[in-house]
C-alpha cells in the first residue's frame, strides 16, 4: 500500500517542501528489505533502526513487509533527522494504523484521485527517540514560514520547537511530545492545543542587561566613539594596552544599540534556528553579540561544511561581531571578512549547491599597539623593537583597515578613576536614548531606501546627504593627503561625520563634526608606518 506525508528540508536559511512516500509489499523472506531513496544523507539512512525501535516501543505491530521510502524531489539532497516523524507516520499509514476515509478531495487528508492515501494538508518534522518521544530539530522557523507559504493547515513538530515556530502567524503550530500523541490527533481521538506566542510582548518588554556602560570607569573619549559607532552602525577598532577596558567596553555595546524590529528578529532567529544556537524563547529579542576565539577557522567565521552552515558573521547578523586580539587571528581568516563587510551577505559555493547567508553586522575589534602591549604607554616601558612593532601591525592588511570606520585609542585607566566610589558615568539607558534619536533621523532620511544606518550609504546617497562647506572640503582634502588615506577611507570619514551631525541634531555637516570624524582615522595604517 502507498501512503504519503509532507515534510521539509532546510538549505541555508530557507526551506524546501519534501514529500515522504512509503510503499510496502509482502516480504518473500524472513529478512524484509528496507530502502530509503531520494538522496538521503547518513542521518536519514540511519533512521531505519530508530523507526523500528520507536514504533515497537510505542506498541505498534511491525508487519513482515518490504518497505521503500522515497523522499521527493529525488534530485535534492536530504539531511538531518527531522524526517523521522513523517517517515514513521507514512509507515503506520501504509500498515493501516491511520483511520482515513477514502474519497477525500485531492490535496486533502485521505486518498487523492489516483487512489493514493496520505495526509497532505499537514507538515510533519521531528526526530524520534527509541521510546517514541520527539526530540527538537534545527530550522523550525524557516519550516514554519514554508508551511504558511504553501497554504498548509497545520505544522506538527516537537514541543521544544513549538514556541519558535509559533511566531509565524497564519498557520496552526502544534507541539507534540511523542509519536502516540501525534497518532491520536490524526485519528481524531484527541484535539491538539495550538501553540501561541505574544510577539508584541516579546518585542516591547524592557530588556534588562547585566552589563552597563556605567560600570566602566573613565574612558569618556572611547565611550563617545562607541556611541558614534552604534548611532551609525559603524565598524570600530579599539587599540590600547592590556587591562585598559577594551573587552569590557565592547561587551556593553548591545546595551546601547536600538532594539530589534520584528523583521530583524525574525531574520536573526532563522539563522540561529538553522545553526541550532537559538536560546529558550521562541524569538530572538536581543541583538546578537558574537565573540569567537582567535583560533577560529575561516569556515567557522564565514560558514561552510559539506552542507553549509552559518558561521559567526551570520550568527552576528543584525548585531555585533567582536574580534578580540585582532592580529592574533590568521590573516587568511581576516581577509574573508572583506565580502560580508561590503555586501552584508556571505555566498558559500559547493560543487552540488550554492548557499547565501545574510551577514550585516557591526564589527568591533580590539588589539594591543605592539606585541608586549605597552607602546606609547606613559606608565610602562615598551620592550618591542620598531621592526617587531611593524611586523605585528602588518598582520592587518590595509584593505581590512579601510573597512573599519573608527579607530580609537584606549589608554590605561588612571588609578584615581578606578578608586572612585561612584559608577563610571552615564548609564546605558541614557546613551541608548541618544543613539535611538540619531537612528530615527537616519530612518526618516532614508525612507524608501533599503538601508537603516549611515554606514550602509552607497555613493549616490553619500553625495546627496554629505555635502560639505568649502572649509570642510579643504580640511578633508588636507587630512587625506597628510594621512595617506584611500578613497574608501574618504567615504567612511564622510559617513562618520554624518552620524556625528545626527547625534548633534544638525542637518548640515559642520566643521567640528568633520574634525571629530577625521580624528577617528588617526591610527590608520599609514600613520603607524
């Protein structure tokens, strides 16, 4: 007998509909054949033993029959363990355990015009344990989006994934604990309780950050630079001796960034869902903060694998990617950052497929000024030779530094500032209010454009919104010549100046705004040389 159900496979952060067909026939020998076709990977092929044990432990009789399972379309590779549940249901349906009337309309529950039984208005995904319970899967959110786009009535998946999938409106999402519970729903012996999520409450709730800018003593100039970076979504490089607070400052950046919009939260949640790094709540409501170790590989940073998975740059999408001890990263790893920093996407090409992941993030890096860390430190002596310093700095290529908008020196904190009884200054809430006001000005300015911050301006927008006075133009020209900056650095200075003007509430870029933006390039590679 032939029976079919619907499932889904995830590629990148998108999902593809998969039809699970099962055909059974009497076995001519004691050891029946069990075949899975349709380009299954190892995890799908191994499901044969899980299915047999799960169904036997749930009390279902296993007939002595040959089984062929086809995963269509046959030319698309299927990977993961999420096909366990639809395969088990198709087997039970083929063996007569699912009570469905024959003669239902094509495309609905029952038999189609060709006499094939199946459930084609539900989508099933889930991994089966040996006792029949359902374990969580990756990619529940893009699967829910696919189910809604295909007009399906219900999505059935493990209860651990129900809250994540329920953020997609327009489809009934039901979380099941085990295989018998799903069979009771299908056979009408029980009614499922659809999962619900209050999206408005998730996005509007007050975020309590454990780390606050007020915890940082001193470093007012650095705080100002990071406020400018967050207001315009600019990349930043912090350079200072060990213990000056570079990492401490970077980890507090999410507390002054604007909250995620629903579209941003949905896109970021899809990436983390596919990667299997989604936290407990159904929707990612805080901007991601990723801080990979400097021993990471280029595939770990950008993404990759035989079946491509998102890397750290994609997991930081709509958030912050923090690279501590930047020169310690292999140069080959750092150079792969060029494309996502420019395009906001990562393209991973394999012989059998090509996958694109979004990667629009704010890069924040930290480094020492020399190998020992105390170059130009007034309180500690530097033991590095000029050649050692040059070799250390030359680990960072000019093109990479060009793509970092703000270079800021982070000096050692003075002892009297550390001994102050009160906290270090403004709390994050006050800084975030100014950042939000600047972002609102940018959103109003770029209405109709597909950008949300000054750092994303293209050449056309740059010429329109970053006009300079004659005095400002002359100042910028002199700075470019004296510091040996590139054309890309010229544009980034204008973008930072535009952000500084937005923080000041000014429609025009004044000379002080431009001067502040130029000083944030004072540690460029040409100056160090």
